[in-house]
C-alpha cells in the first residue's frame, strides 16, 4: 500500500487511467518507491496499456528520479518483469530524499495553497540557475530531474517543475506535470525542443504555471516576473511557445481568479489604479533593501503608451521618501509591448548619513626629535576637525618617526597626551577621533587604537592582534581579537597596519557588516601598489569605507598612501607621498551592489561573496593533509 504522504488524489495522470491501469499503477509505484526493481505482474492485455501506466507513474512521482522510462524489460505471455534501471545506490537515494524532505519543511508554516505556490516559486527562482550544462552521461540525465538542483543547484525546465511538483503534492495540492514540443529547435536545427511546466489546481480549476519563464534569465530579478504564473491556455500559447491545445492532456485552463496579478490585487483596469498602485508600493516597500521591484499588469483597454505616464513622477517619489532617512538613486519602469500589458518598475533607494571622513599623514622624520615633531603635527591637524567628522591618526601617534626601539619605549610616556588631545577635540568639535598609541596598560605593552565619540568619551579600544617581529621583540602583547563596535548607529571595525595581511580577521569583520573600517598604519617597507590594493580589496570585500592613515616616506615606491577607499573598491582620496590631510564627504551607509554572477540579480557585494563561502572544504582538505606522512 502507498503511504499517506503519497496521496493519489494529487497525482494528475493517475486520474486519467482506467480501472485496470490504475491497479497496475499502484503496484508499480509502490514497488519502485521501495526500490524493488524486479517483480512480476499478471497483465490483462485487453483492458489496459501498461506503458501508459508506467509513464503516468514517472510523471506523477518526482521522487522517482532514480528510474528512467526506458527501464522496462518485458517478459512473454501474460507476465511481465519490471526491471528498473538503477541510476543511484540506495545510500545515495536516501541522502537525496532527505535533502528533498529538508526543502519541503521550509514551507511548513504556510497553510494557504496559493501563498504556498508563491513561496515555492520564489524559492526556486532565487536558489537555482537554469543551465543546459552537461559534462557527462549522468549529468545530462540529472539536469532534467531534482538531482541536478540538489547536487549543483542547476537544471532545466523539467527539474524546476519536478521540485515544485514534489512540494505541492506532498502538501495536498493537485499538480499536473506537463511537457510538449515547442516550435523552437535544438542546436542541430531539426529537433524540436521539449518543454516542461505544471498545471496547478485551485478550487476545482487548473492554471498553467511555467516556472522557467517566471524564473527569467539565470534568476536575475530584473528579468524575473510572474507572466506565466497561473495563466490560461490562451496566455500560455501567446508566450511564444505555440503549444497545441490538444497537448494539454485534456486540461482546460480558462479562469483568472488565481492568476498571480489578479490574486495579489496587481491587475489594474484604469490609469488611476496604476498611479494608486505605484504609490502604495513605494509607501510599503522595504527601503533598506536598496533595490525594489514592482510587478503589475494592466487590462487591454489601457495597454498603450499613455499608461506609462501614470507611474509616479520623480518629485512625487522624493516627497514620499521625505523624512524616512532615505533618498532614491533612480526610478525606472519597463513597459512590455506584447499585448498582455506587463509592467516592471524598479526603485533604487539609499540611506543617507553624510559625514566628513579624514585621514592624516605626517612626515616620517627619524632624525632630531621625531616623536615630538609628529605629536605636535598631529595635534595641530586635530584642531581642524569639524562637527560629525571621522578623523583617523596613524599608528604610533606618540612614538612614530623613528626606527630606534629605545626611543619608541621612551615615547610610551606620551600616550596619555595624545589620547587626551583626541578626547578633547572630539568633545569640543562634536567629531569622532581615532588615536593609535603605543602604551602600557594594566602592566602590559599594547598597540591600541582608541575611538572617541562626539562627547569625548572612549567608545571602543582595539588592541592590535597580528604583531610583526619588531613589535614582538619590543615586548608588545597582542589583543583578544575584539575589533568591531556600534557607536551612535555607525558600525565601526578596526585593523592596525600588519593586520591587513590576514584574511582571518578580514572575514571576521566582513560578517559584522561594517560601515567604516579604521586602519592606522605604518608599513614603511611596503610597496605603494600593494598598500593601495590591500585597502581597495578590504573595502570591496567588507562593503565598507576604509580610512587608512600612515606616514609619508622619502622613497617613491614605499610607504605613505594615507587614503580613503570606497565600498565599490575605489580609492576616493590618497595622499601618496605628501604630508598633509585628505578628506571626503560621503554617505557612510552607502553600499556596493553587483550582479550575483553574469546576468544575475543585483545583490550586496559582501552577500554575493558570503553565499559562496565553503571553508569546511578546505578544513577537511587540511585535515587530510595532516594525516599524510
């Protein structure tokens, strides 16, 4: 007996069989689901078509990805033997089934069948890529089943449809897996393309659901729309595939009640409804997403160029966003002249927090009283601070300008002098001041960066983690690794000089999603091109502004380069070899967006990288390497 989870009432092709064929269908499905590939069955040849039953089982059960239609070995007389073509081991089938169950349970919280269908649709479009890539015999077969999605997150129309079919059927929704030849041709120019889609039953009526066309181009949100989400026979045919009605297996889809746009209240019949719908969308959208898309459809009566005039004007959008803390980068609408009246509107928003960012670069003196000269220079630069400014001093602000360890240790006594100067200026000017000092704290020698808030209070102290040989020999002790803080809503992260060489700290900071990275530096022996590359890559990886303050050196190809790097991986200001101050006014919560792969939807750059991380692979590889002699 088939288990309750395999409800036959949800299996479309089972309903199309006669009594004898249904009997054979049930026995066949039960055995194949148990991976019993060989058994005998008494065929009543005059009253059934066993091939029809076999096809029905394969099309009704996406769980049977391990059985191919060319798997029957017919016996003689009235007895046949069904010999399944074994594509996977039992262990592999069990593992893949567990993955399917895990995906199924993502939707346990959704009870409404229509909202379940929407959630499944959006999940598949986001998680998987349409791809014809086939590197081997099994890979070619897998791209047509759920296995391609489970193993490589890639597949074709049949794979998308079968995964959706599996979820909806298990949740009690009747689904028909349909396939037919289109008027398109394969690469040979002769063979018709076979396309697959679903028909979903809502309140006794079927609706065509072609996920591949909903999916758009490689999951790109800009091309993703719901044009083929619960459409009629006529609408499906008009999508350019030119199916014949007789290829719908007796289905007739004529209703629009459960069409995506109708059900969601996004089908507009008047010009005024277009305007009201767009305004409602802007008022209710999540501004923090950065990019919001609005899909709607208009009736044939207003499907003309005039309808575009009823989308909101730029002045209206500006007024709607007033007081939200956000501004809009651009507003665009896409009008599809296909006779079906589809609209796609895109609104790009960004949060506003304009601040002045400043880095200071003193000259590296070495002779005379270098530490004294640098302290005086840095304190004079601080006096120019402005309200709501972030200003960063270089590493060793109290002990810089010398290569003599004894002079550096003597200058430890002046750490408090520099800290007090930073605190005073922060309070008087209403600025954020970052001061790095070599200091002795609680009996330990530390390389510490102090951040003072606009009240002149210590907001955070970062102790340098990665210490070069010179600091180790000097007796500096490394910090505990704490390098992030939220101050007045600004997400600060901290690194000091040598830290920037280590991806372990960069990845830790990236997870924090910082707005600004404070980077006091020295790097007297590093090449200019390396320094710039490190800063831009840090800014790009962490999607943050990088404020690097260091010392001007005499050699053209070494040191210097106090700079401000933008989240897009671009250097906005750089002092190069010059002594002085560099500033830039920026919206510090601005982020870098990029496509999630070629043709992909626009996402935060750091998210694109985070989604691809797989450190466990290399941890396992390293563990294996340690075991080798």
